[in-house]
C-alpha cells in the first residue's frame, strides 16, 4: 500500500509541482518535518509495545510464583483438603500454560471457562477451613490463594492492554502522507523505482514489528510461559521452601 502511495504521489501529484527553487526548499522542509514526525511516532509506539511485552513477561513470572507458593501452603490444610487443593492447583496450572499457547478463539473461550471453574473450586475448598480456623497460618493460605486468583486477572488485563486502534489510524495516516510527499518530490521515480521502494518497505516492516510484539498470542514474537512450565516440572518432585521460579 505504501509503495502505491509513493507511485501515486510521483505519477499524479507531481504534475502540480513547480520547478522554482523556493518551492523546492519548502518541499524539503515539509518532507523533513513529516518524516521526523513519522519517525517519532513509530519510535514512541514501538516503545509502548515493548513496555507491554515486558509487563506480560513479568506478570507470567509473578503468576508462577503465586501458584508455587500456594502449592506449598496447601500443606497447612487438613490432609484430604491439602491433597485436593494440590490436585486442583495442578489442573489450574495446566490451564494457565494452555492460555499462553497459540489457540483458536473458541479454544481460548473454553480455557477461560475452565480456569474460572477451577478458581471457584479452589476458593470453595479453603473457604470452610478459613471460616472455622481464623489463625495466622490459615490467613497465609487464604492470602496465597487470593494472590493466585488475582495474578490471573492481572495477566488477562495485560493481554487486553494493546495499542489503541486510534494510534494505529494516526500512524497509518501520517505514513501515507509521508509517502505521498516522497513521491511528490521524486524527480525520476521510474528510473529509481528500486530506491523509492525502500522507504515504504522500511515503514511496513516497522509496523509489522510493532504489531507482532503487541500481539501476545499470535505472531512470531510471543510470550512463552517459561516460569509456569518450570513450575509444572518442579511439582513432579518435592519443592524446598526456598524454591524460586524466576528462571
């Protein structure tokens, strides 16, 4: 699309360009200002995408820590309830790992539903003991389960926090204007067509990179649940109290 915009500016708009030196100087100023603005907006938007990507990675780590901590605290519960809570946490962990994988939309909906059901089951499992045993140790168990449930909400909110469509519209509009101006100022587009393809190609690659980073589930650059996978592997063996999942 951007290449066609350059071609349109060179083929049609350039007919209205005068050849005097003052117009050429004014055109150079406008080109420089437009390209600078486009570069600043692309850089700012890229920074936004990187920040969101890093935040999702941090929240994945925090969620793994919350689940691992509550798995250990489940030992404070009565034996039967402790076993059931750990089993539910294992199932819950499986769903959280699936959440980070590339799945069709209908599968994602199913994962969210199962996650919600498991959250209710986990909370209902500790609730009777929390009501009858209001001790500092039970408070730790309740606090840990609260962290598990909250961490999932934080992760979901971070995945929904994408670059606004209005920002994309602004970037595309400015990019189109920049390509039109480049084409308008081209002296011999047909002879140097390969040279004029570079600019729209660079813009397209920049947009693709931003969109890919800003898409946590799809694309090439995705959030891998490394900490959750490490936790899943660790739960196969007894966990020491000092275990950390920051891998």
